[in-house]
C-alpha cells in the first residue's frame, strides 16, 4: 500500500477511543503514514532545531519520538528566518521502501523533499523542488507512478508576498528537484479563508482532495472533494466543512489541518491539529497547537467525522533528567534550540553537568543560548539546580522573543541574586531577591487559576505561572504572573510553550531538568 491510498477496510467490531491529545504540547500540522503495522507522525517546528520530530507507534495509543528529520542546520537553513517562518506543515509518505517528507521552509529554502530508508534517520540533506512557490505541500503518486505535489498557493516572499492563489498542483521530478509544468489550480474549498494543508488520496473508485480552510484560528475546519482523477476536476462535499469546532463550546478548538490514516481497529481516522483553550470564555491556549485524532465513518463514499473529544491520558507525566547519568553525554531528541543546533548551545563538562556559556544575548534575541523541551500538560512544573558562580543564567518559559518568563541567577562570593522577569511584547517587569550563595534551584510552575475569585478577569486566563527560587533551605515565590500572555492567542506565534535552560553571560552549569505535569 502506498500512502496516497486509504483502503476501504471494514472495522473489526472493536472501536478504539484513542487518547486526545494524541501527541501533546507544541506539535502542530500533523501528518501520518502507515507502513504495515507501524505508524509515523511528523509535525511542524518553525524556527526550532532539530526540525520535524518523528513519532512512532504500533497501536496508535502509545507514541515515542524516534528521531528528527532535520538534525543539522544545513538541512533547513533557518538561522535567519523570521519568527513564525521556518518549518511549515510537513507531509510524510512511503513508497517502495523509501520514506519521504516534503515540507516548506517558509521565508527560507522553499519546498524541500527529505528521504530516508529508516524513519528514525539519518535523513537526506533535502532536495529543493524548483517551481513550487506555495506552502503546505503534499506528495502523492498517480496510477502511472508520476509524483504529484499539491500545495497551498500562498506566496511568502518576493513582490507577491501575501497573495493567495488557492490550492495548486504540479507534476514533479523528485530526483531532479523540479516541477515538470506550471502550477494548475484545483478545488479550493467552500470560499473560507486560507485554503491550505491539501492531501490527496486514492480510495476505491475516487481520488479525494482534503484541505483545511477558515484559518488556523477558531474558524479552522476540514473540507473535502472527490473526482475520478488525481488531476481533477473535483466535486465538493455538500457537508463541508465536514469537521470543525467553530462556534461550539467543545474543549478542543481550532480543529483542522488533518491527514487520513487506516487505524489498527480497521477503521479510518484523521489526525489533526487543535488547541485546548482554558478560562471562563475558552480564550487562551497555553500549549499552542497539539496533535489530536478522531474517527471517520464513510457514508455514500463521503467522510463523516466524529467530534474531536478530549481524552487526556490519566495520571502524571514526569521525568527527571540528571545530566550526570545521561548515556553517551549527548542530548536526546526532545531538546530544542532556537535557530541553531542544541549541541552548539550546551556541552557536558568533566563533572557530568550541562554547561551553557553565554555570549551576551538574551531571550529577547533571535538566537539566545537556550535549550528547552515542550510543555506537555496544562498543569506543569519545571525545575533545575544550577551553579551560577561563573556566569548568569537560569530557566525560562518561551513562546517567542517578545513573550517569555524567566528566572535568572548570578552567584557572588556571599549571595546569589535571582531575577524573575516577564517580557510581554514591549513591556518588561522584573522582581529580584537575594539568597545564600551556592547552588540554587529555580522552578517555573504553571497552575490553574484559583476559582475563589468568582467571575472576573482572574478566571478568564489559561493559568498562573509561579516563578520560584530555592537556596539554603529557603524558597521564595518571586512572581505570580498571568499565563494568558504566554498563549497562542496572545503571542500569536505558531509554536507553543517551550521551557528550558539558558545563559546570558559566563559559564552556567546545570545538574538536570525535572518535570511533573498533569491535566488538573
């Protein structure tokens, strides 16, 4: 089975309600492929490196990150992309023993195809496909084996930047890296804004063209059309958009940008992005766009989508990364850096600590000395113990250069000065405290808003973020800040909260990173 095909297998009678979110935290624009009994999902990473995480499952319930498509800067070239640019909407497909990931590097290299025989990597350096000027590319093959790239015709560079030409398609030579014709227009939805995220499938007698439309905000949805040829013409479904949470009070909003897959229970499901806004008016989404799943039933050869239901995994998510115990003294696949590789930011010292050496940059800068991990839960605590006797640094929760909260320590011969800082666009506020000299523990704690205040501004937010420091047996909360300012709706970045370690000057040594999260 090639991945341009959705087979028409009947269910085996055992319907599985998969967890939702399927892959939590900053994991937008999911694309999925099934190869035998193995499933793989990739998601967008924008300005972060490594790029395009690869998640694997055999049961569609438990997912493990097995690698990243782009582990080297030269594969993406995102060192100078603007915030919000970079890796947009990868599509993963499989054909004749080869995995393909096609993606747009917006405001960067353009449309690129990566290949690998093992999805865990290594992946190729990437082949630029000349002649494709849009975003969100899909890769499929027609009945003759001709490669087709279907994409959203949004121009992101040049004099035409911002213009949208609808959903387009070209035949391509993947080896030569070029389009074989001028782009032709296909069906572009029902007239809602931003037709994007096209995917082309063969199912039975029909070829289906599925797209997202309505924008990736609250109006997001999924629409579909079908025809007898992958080249069109396509007939739109009268029930379009056949999947959307718009104007509902469902706990998962912004649902769209989907990809179809045959699941282990024998049915069809759609993986898609969504957000979990909190607050009395469901206004703010701390974690940004995550990966969700819902079931598709076929009626008269048209898809009928079940609502995307919230089914968080029970219990607590936690890890304790002690750098002294890290095997091979290398960072795992879950660490991210901003417009640079994590290995260029942090090194292990002879004592097994992770050392970040500051260069004068701060979290306000495009390439700070920062490495972090995705916040996975609505309620979450990150903490680290560090030695700041030779520099200044700490722990930070980041959306982008203009939206971040951090705790920064500097240790002198007699005391440690800890500064808590909140950067909200052009506004900066700081709080400071003096603690005993020596190692200091810094904690960022995201907690639900207190219901005690009743109806009012305090209940509108996503969460509260506590910035705390501990030294010499003494713990202080330096700041209790509103989490709404580190949310997708306020920051307006396409990412999510990434929390991690940084240095601004000198040499800062970290013993580890601890995480505990839940859906309280």
